[in-house]
């Protein structure tokens, strides 16, 4: 045991001496959360909008007013004719144009029917889609206000509610994704690099000649990164609760335990990588291509797995991050307990045991 | 006094596929002896040494190291040997003190023993002013002396040195050998491979490997007589020329 702690202590020295890497490791979750939480948000705020109002009556200006006070739109440009529509889009000045035809108020009052046209910049389909949905909602709202005022017998109201995420906040899906990504990177990549470094430096031979058992060496190398990873989990959770307003609805203890489990899965992957290569560069490349890419693409947090072709859907089952992402979402966002994530948890445990077994077997006691 | 043999190898071989790296070598090394293990590149000396250290499983043959069977008691052997490889084997990002503590630690020395050893080594190698500097800031010769001292920090029965003095100047090499003599006087057997023939002269006995076999084994003086040569250099050249294998 004493030998073991001497080793763990040495690992901490390595990490501590390499301040730059330590800084990156601890700073990564912060920057990722900030980037994903604020910059890469798929919410659309203050989108520039142009108005083409042909009727210019009380009702139309009321609608324009309502649109531009909402936080989603900024009515920046006023157009006077259809000829101006294309140039405005070409310059990329606005994302959407609200067109109100002539006699808008009149049609509303007498025909009980008003027409509105929304022209969106479809070159960014996601944004266009979101904007048109927002705009329709505002128009509907406007319409029902008029209907109420005039006490007419009928009214159409559509009530859309988003479960778990009423404001459709992007952070709700990014936080679990970032967590999976960061844990994968710190645990798998750093562990594999740390072990391969010993091989490169020639110190691994000395260690293998020593009475330390290979299993002990592997565990001792992994422990510091496990601790670092748990610090990162705490950072991510604190940032999401206090900065991004993403709540932890389920049990914190369960969430942390699952985090620890996924960390161990990633460590096992790192060990496996280190057992198949002798160079730090190769270890890093394998980690990036083999872990980072599938984790971002196939875990379901950037692209919905249901929309992928079948072979990719099948492949995604092999990505540990997919299961972890689903676990974190269920616990954190939906607030459900272990009875809803036991299946995913078992799969992760199975993967971990398998990977550990494989890497211990491959970690050669004798370098022959 | 009866000579006590700490390494006994009988017909030790290592075969990689069709290639016989080490071909039935047999020899004994006595306690406290400085045993030079010579051979051209590719003669099989590193493979032989790795087998004796437990880094590589022999294909056939028998051997005991420090009284333990090479096949059955590898864990016991590991506790009784020290090893210094061709590649320099200290941690560059650790201080001198931390390196000593680490190696003392993994060999299970007590805190007190580690303290005493550290104090002794720092004093003995005149590193008082550098004990808290990172190893990477030291000149190569110092690093190698330190690496040797660390390899015997747990007072092993045998220390294996794989070309320990590569790339250092003759003065430092001479100092390094003084450390080896010290260790030998304390009863530590030294098993050393080298390319430098002046170093071969410092050994008590020398074996010369050619094509995986031990071609000659004797004291440097006897070897020179047998091969009618003036220096170990000449002996080595006469033997190594017979080699069929290239580099």
C-alpha cells in the first residue's frame, strides 16, 4: 500500500509541475460551459427584422409594436416596396421580413380575417425555423388579444408547452453533453498520455522491474485524473446551476455517482489506448479521433440519434457517452431516479468492466 | 571462503520467431563481483539482461537470480535487484529529492530509511545545493550518477546496468565507475553491459557475446593472454569479427 501511495504522490507531482496542462484541464469545463451556454445557443435573440407595412393603420402598427418589443426581434429596417426585399436579404441585414398587406385593420374588423406574410432567410434553416415559430406565436397572441377585446363568440388559441424545458433553453442539452465530453477528455486522453509518456521516457521499464504490480501501477496512474475529473464535474454543475440557471432536479448524489462511473469508464478507455501505442502523439490522436469525435457526434447531444441512418444508430450504442448523456439528462433535467436509468447504468458498468479487463490483460508485465 | 553465486544461468535462450536472439548461454556471477557483459550491437546482450531482470520470459533454459528461480519467483527477484536502463531513467519533472523518495517508496523503504538514504546520497554526490532542483536542470553526467544511486537505493543483491555511461565524457565515466566500485565493496553484485573497452578493463570478469552465444568469459588479463592481445579492444575485435550477424 505504501508503495502504491508513493506512486500516486509522484503522479500528482507530474500534474502539478505541468502547470499549463493543469490550467487547461481545469479551465476547459469553464470555457466550454461559457461557449456552449452563451455563444453556441440555439435560442434566437434580438434578430434583426424588416417591416414592410402596406396598410399603416392602427392594427398593423400595434402588431409591429408587439413584435419589436419582444426580446426575439429588433425591427431595424422599414421597407416601402417588394423590390427592396431581395437586396435586404442579400446584404444579410435582416433575418426575417414581416409583410402586412393593405387594409389590414379593415379586413380584421369586417372580414374577421387578416393576412400576414413572414419571409425568412432560409440559408440558416434552424434559425429561420425558430424565428418563424416565434413570430407566429406573437401574431397568434396579437390575434387573440383582438378577439378578446371585441368579445366575439369564437376564439382560436393554440397552447404549446415544452415539457421539462419550457423556455427551450439550449443549455439543458449542452450541460450534460459538455459533461460527457470533458470527462472523456480529461480521463481518457490524459491517462493514456501519462502512461505512454513513461514508456517513451524509459521509466516504465524501471517500474516494471520494481516490485510494484502492474495493476497497482495502472490504478495509481489513474487516481489523480479521477480526482481532477470529479473537480471538473463539480465546476460544470456549479456553473450550470448558478450561471446558466439549469436546475439539478434529481438527486445530486446519484448524479455524482454516475459521474464517477463514467469517469472510470473513460479511464479504462485511456488505459486501453495506452496499451496499444508507445508514442504520446499517437495516444493523443487516437483519443481525439476515437473518443472526442464519437462523443460529440454520436452521443446525441449535438445531433439527434433518431435522425441518423440505421448503421450510425447501431454504432452509437457503442459510445459510452451516449448512455451517460441520457443518464445525466434524465437525472438532472427530468428529475427522475435510479429506476429510470438503471439500464443505462448497467450498460456503462458492463463496458467499464470489459474495458478494464482488456487493458489489464494487454498491459504487459513482461515487455517481451 | 566459498564464493557465493548470485546469478546462475544454464542454457538460457530466447527465440523470437525464427530468430535466436540468445543461444544457450551459461555462466555464473559471484556475490560482489563486477561482471562485464560485452558484445557488438545485436549480439543479444540486452535481451539476455532483460531476461535476468524479469522483463522478458526466456524461451528455454534455467536460471536463478539472487537465489530465486527465474520462472517461479519473479516477484522475489524484483525485490532483490536494481536496474538502470540505456534510456536515462529518472523523472525530469521531479526534483532530486522527490526522485529518491519515489524510488525508495516503490521499493517499500520506510520513511526513516528514505530520509537517511536521501541525506546520504545528497551528501555523497555533493548535491546539497541542488536537492530541490528539477532533475532536468542537471548535467547528463550528474543525472547518470544519480540514476545509478537511485537504482541501488534499496540495497539490492544485484544491480543491472544497461550501457549506463553512454554519451558522457571520460572524467565523468571514471567518477561513475568509482560509484560502481563502492557498490561492489558493499557486496552489491554489478552486472554491466558496455561498449567502452576501457570500462571492460575495470570489470572483475568479462563475457563477450557473439551471435547470441558467449564466446569468451574470463578476467580481462586472462582474456588478453588467451587472445594474445595488448588490450581488451583487440580481444573484442578478434572475437566480434567472427560474427555472422550484421548490426
